[in-house]
C-alpha cells in the first residue's frame, strides 16, 4: 500500500515537472515563431516595394533595411492619419517607403477568398497613388501549378505599371481576366493576364483587391489631390 502511494506521488511530481517544462518550452518557441512571422511580413513588404534582399542577409539586416526605409501609417475609414488613440475606430495600416525626403511608394495588406481558402498578400502603389508598383502573396491554399501561380514572378510582374484609377479619377481596380489581355483593348491598362485553369482564383483576387483598395481610397484620393496641387 505504501509502495502504491509512493508511486502515485512520484508520478504526479514527474508529471507536474514535465508539464512546466513543456509549457516553458512552448512559450519560448511561440515567441520565436511570432518574431519569425513578423520578420517574414517585413520581408514581403520590402520586396513588394522594390527593395532587393539576398540569402546572406541576417535578420538584423532585414530589420535595419525596414527601419531605414519604411514608415507605418495608420488611417481611419475617412482616410485621416491617426497618431494617437485608435480605440473605437476602424483603422487601416499603410506602409510608406521613402528615399531621403521623397516618397517612393506605398504598400497595403490585401486578403480574400481564393478557391480553397483565404489568400494573404500586399499590394504596392506608386507615389502617384494611381499605378500598381507590385503585388505579392505570402500565404494561400491554392492548387500547385494552377492557382498557386499567384506567387510566381511571371504573374506578379503583370501588375507592375497597371492603373487602378481611370482617367476621370474613379477607382476601377485591376481585373484578372480569363486568358490574355489584348493590346487592342482600350481598358487593357486596368487588366492582367489570368492563370490557365484557375479562373476562380483570378475572380477572387479581382474581387478582394477592389474591396481592399476601396477601404484606402479616401487616403489615396487625398494624395492624388495633393500631387495635383503641387504640380499646378
């Protein structure tokens, strides 16, 4: 009986010690994982804004590049920049890149439904607030060889230089069409080639890109107006 009691107590002590050890290890790994996720996001923001990186760069190098070139701006639903308390407000984040005192681009987060799940990425905008600077995706569940082509250079490069604001200053976004964009199409500057066999992925991207751009349009509309006033 005494032996059984000793065994139970010993087992309980070992279980508690192991539990504490696993908990501590999990917390430590979670912190590292969160830092890795944060760093990966910064890599994607830098990439879509045109900052080249290489395999020899350390985490500290990436962080330094980000801190030196990217400013984070928080706006509300009316496009106003928020510097203080944001509680109770709907807010959106903008990542602004600069060289010296000159703005070189903006990046906004984009996300929406593809074929198999939510696609997450960033859309970069030129300083004119009307032209695409780039697009990138860092997480999706699309089919390899089909919808997963969204994160390949051949597809992403299609967006560079495309317009998402028409000649009247209206947001029209960029449409991923089925097939290839014809040079004879008068609206070709607002369209990109689709991915063969991935119509649903392309349609989803078209839909959520416009939806996300609409959220930021009050801010970028003011940027375009400011640019117009400076040039006049």
